C-alpha cells in the first residue's frame, strides 16, 4: 500500500547553505530530498552532480536522496550517483532506449529505480514490465529543465491512468506543485510530492510540508490506499 511522501526540491534552496537547507527540511518533516541533476544536454540547464551529492550525503547522515536525473545518457552516471549516496535514481524515459536494462543497472548499484515521463510522453510509455521492475514513476507537470514553471494540469490524467493500472505503485509529481495545486495532484492519485519554491520559499516550511501531507493522506484514505 502506498503512503504520502514529501520530497522538497533542493533546486529551490539556498545553494550557498546546501547542507544546512537539507538538514532544515528533514527537521521540518520532509521524507526525501529531491535532487535535480541536469547535464546541459538533455536539458539546457546545468545544476549539481555527484560531488555535490556526496557532500550533502556526508553532511546530512541518513538522508534519502531522490535523484532526478535530467541527463542525456543516464546509464553513464549510475555508479557515480550510487557512490555519492543516492537512494533513488530516476531517469527519463525519453533519454534511454532500454529502460528495463537501466532499471536493472540501477538496482545492481544498490539504489531504488524510478522512471520519469515528460509532459509530451503518454502514460502508455510505462509498460507493465517497467512498472513491475521500477520502484516509482514520475509524471512531470512541467517541462524538465528549470524551476519556477507554471503547473500543467493537462498532465494529471496520466497520473490517474497510472494509478488505475498500478494501485500499489509510488507515483510522483514534479513541477509547479504547492498548496494551490496539491489537491488536484492528490486526487489524481499521486502520493509522492515534489515541491520547490512552495516549500523553501515559504515563511513556515514546516507548515507547508504538513499541509501537503495532510491533503495526500486524505486523498489516499478516500481511495482506500493509505498504508
């Protein structure tokens, strides 16, 4: 059975105090920390890589790093991210020709495996075989590459479709998610919530995390899917 997971997007944090920001999120109730890794190829932006993740992992013992790999060749970075302390390695369906082999590679490296689909990719890209092998599916509610984009509600039917097909699957949403959009995300069937500026930029981050969780928990309860 699925349960609510709140994963603040570190891309919205103060990078000058990255370890402190991650520590603060954990203390304020976050389950995971969403680490956006961008290579300047799959997406135009460049963010953090394995060396930075390793520093965070050492500075925040026990942190669950939810690594969103917006990279052109995701198979190349599995070992480095695992060594850096990555907990979950989520690659993009659009960036690989063999998702099943990549999932096996990720798990062999000791991490959980996730697969992301961008706004223009249909939910049918998630085959039964992929869902059986993966630990999580990420449905992007903005185009990958930059924070601060406007939430795209037209992506949510994919969440609903995937939840109907895979009732016990962790389904994550990422992009423009916050207090104003959490209800539709939770109602569609998402249980893993990524929020960036809505959490890091809030006067009371702990309150926002609690509010997001409460909405997801209520939706799960109504759907009969709460752990």
